[in-house]
């Protein structure tokens, strides 16, 4: 393991020098090590020698799945439901349909493809749905990416793997036992219910321990125990859902006690580089490029069909969701990585108990793993390319309006009552932020401040706010409401109000509060283009992209850049 880890680290650093994702270097190093045949890891002598490291692989997969599940914090997913739902629908319908059709109808036309029949075509099509959450998260972190495309990716990648498992269980049940679709649907439901109970139970147990007996110093180890327990129990109950169980554990923990998730991630953050470098190098060692020449035509067709399926599915879903061009054009490419869930599903097919003929098992294994190897090498670079071209790379730096994330923006405000509008936005603020001050008391402070001095600044902008005491909150928080038609409030210039920014500012953040007020006031006075786009935003995602666009850094600047210009950062 030490040799593999050092080789993987070096391979990742070499690829990074060529501006390629380190994960691609780790996988490529693993493929090279397989060819070198290290002592004790020669797969030609012992095909199962790498299975000795499966417990380690399973733990990292569980950690990745838990982390992905932890991104599904329901309070922060406001405004994303439509596009995530449409994307999942596209993944379960469009992607496998395109892949299955291309394999079944075009497969027999390529050299060596005469063995392609409906069974392997359908199985490979469901496997094609699966993504690579771990790889995707690593590329996003490495690219320091932030934006609507990044947010969509993080929210969807774990759910896409769930959809892949559901589709796989459904198809293999129909093809395997001929019991029909009702039994197949029942198998899917049972798989999800069992893994949800296991994962949710482990998550609740971890929370209970931290609230009763476990000291804060051991929050991280408790999360590790929950991951190990979820995976182990899922395997012990005979399900194929170790990844599902850990994902459900992450979902339960993050929504019941969000701070506990951060503690677990921080605990493993110091060694995450070693964990992932070793994991992906081992993953590369399990991929045999020697299989590619045997079915090169089918492998190329499968790779191309999956790419087309992902792009068409994502483009269609995002078009129906009405998102901006950046997300619609690059989401499909960013979904190219293919990882752990796909490997697990392929291994299930190749098992003797899968119920398929030897010919089908061999074909799925050869084509699936070979295409997976190509996707593992090209996928991270494709995701990195999409993040770069969409303009979201290197945006994960502190900005003035970081508190205005998509779930804290609403479009379509109506009415002619100031207090009603403030109450509506306050409800959104309290639903998406942790507030200590009682909601009614907050509203009273906001209304009192507005009565003392109107918070309508003119030019269509209103910024009602309240100042919090030191023990009532940390960090500035706020929500933004957009009204394309305009609200008929009393304003200094007689114009309708199109944007209402509600702020909750702790006493210690008064300087930033003034910076926010100044930035908005300056922007609406000088930048007519920004005003037009913001006041008539089609969706919360559109408004977010307007505020975070590079050309609008006057209103939402990087704090470190502002500090540099002011000469406040240490040299």
C-alpha cells in the first residue's frame, strides 16, 4: 500500500503540472502499476490479489457516498427541485434509451459486435446512468468551483447513482427471473427501504451518541463508525446497497444535525489526500486495458452512446427547467465520469448468481470495464473543462454576497403591503438560516427600522434590515426577493420596487453591512445592464448568476481582492 500510495502521489503531481486533474493521474498510475505487476499484486498470477484491499476500497466508497448524501441538505435545496427532478427523469428515461438503442441497432454493425443482443444492451444501458460522485467532488474541489452548474452537480450526482441502482435492479430482475415488472418494481422498493432503514439508523445512532456520551473531540470518529456500520450492515443483510446505505446516512445526519457533518468532514480532511490518492490508484489497478482490443468497436460505441445520452438528457432537462446557457450547455459533459457504482454493478452481473448466461456476463464485463477505464481517464478532464468553460472554476473564494445563495433568492414577489412582503421574506430567511432571535421579534425590529427611516433607496431597490446583538447570531445573513412587475411601495423617486434585500446583521458585521448597502446602491446607479437583468430575472438561478458574474464584480467583489487593493492583507 505504501508503494501504491507513493506512486499515485507522484503520478497525480505529474498530471497536475500539465493542468490535468490529479485524479486522472492517480488512475493512470494504477493502470501502469497493473502492467508493471508489483510483487504480490500480479493479477496474471492471482486474479483476485487486489480483492485483499476491498475493505479499504469499501470504506472510501462509503465516505464518498456519505459526503455526497450530506450535500442534500434540504433547507439549501430551495429553488433546485425542478431542475434536479427533471435531470433525474432524463437520466432514467433518456440516457438508457439512447445507449440501449445505439448498442442494439448499431452494435452488430461494428467489428466483433455480432454478439450484442438485447440483454447485454439493456444491462449496459442502466449501468451507463451511474456517475462518479467521488471523482466529481474531487474535481470541483480542485478547480475551486462555485456556481449554479457546480451546485446542480453536487446536488444531483448522488441521486443519479441511486437512479442507476434502481434501474439496474429493475432491468436485471425482469431479464433474470421473468417474473415481470411488478416483481422488479417490488425488488427496487425493498432495496431502497432496507438501505434507508440501515443508513438512517446508523445516522440517528451517531447523532444520539454525540448528544449523550461522545465528547466533541470524537465527533469525527463517530461519523467514521456510522459509515462503517452502514456499509457493513447493508452487506450483512445481503443487499447490493452499501453505497446507498452510506448515502442515506449522510442525508439523515446533515438534515437532523448539520454541524455534525462538518465535524466529520473536517476530521478526515487532513488525510483525505492520502485516502483518495490510494483509492483511485487501486481503482486504476483494477481496470484492465488488455480487454479493450477484444471488443474495441463495442467499447468505442458504448463510450460514445453514453456521452450522447448524458448530453441529450442534461440539455433537455435543463432546457425544460429554464436554466441559463452555462448550465444547459456544459452539464452533460460534466456528468461523463464513471466510477464506483458502475464497477459494483458490473461485478454483480459477472457473479455466478446473477442469472445471466456466460456470454452475457463476459460481454458486459469486457465492454463495461473497458469503457469505464476510458471514462475514468477522460471523465475528470471533461468535468474540469465544463467548469472552466462555464466560468465557475476558481470562484470558490469569499465574496461580498456569499450569503445570497440560490436557496435564499425568490422570484415573483407580488402584493402592495410592505409588512406582508417583509414577513414573506423573513419566513424564507428563517427556513434557510439558523436564527436565534424569535421570528416575530425580528420582524418587529425590521418594521421599526423601516418606520424610523424608509429602507426604500430608490431606483427600484429596498433593503429592510435589523441589527442583531452579539449573542443573537454570527455572520451576515439575508434573502433577496425579485418582483419583475414591481411593488407599489412609497419610494423617494416614485418608482416601483423590483428588488427587496432583507438583511440580518450582527453588531460585529456592521462594516460589511455598509459595504453591501454601498455596493448595491452604486451598482443600481451606474450599471443599467445589471439592473435590467436582476430586476427581470427568470428564476432564482438566473438572479444568482447575474450577481456572481465576472462582469458584475463591482457589486459582488472578491473580499481578498478588495483587501489587496486597500493594502490590508499581510505581505
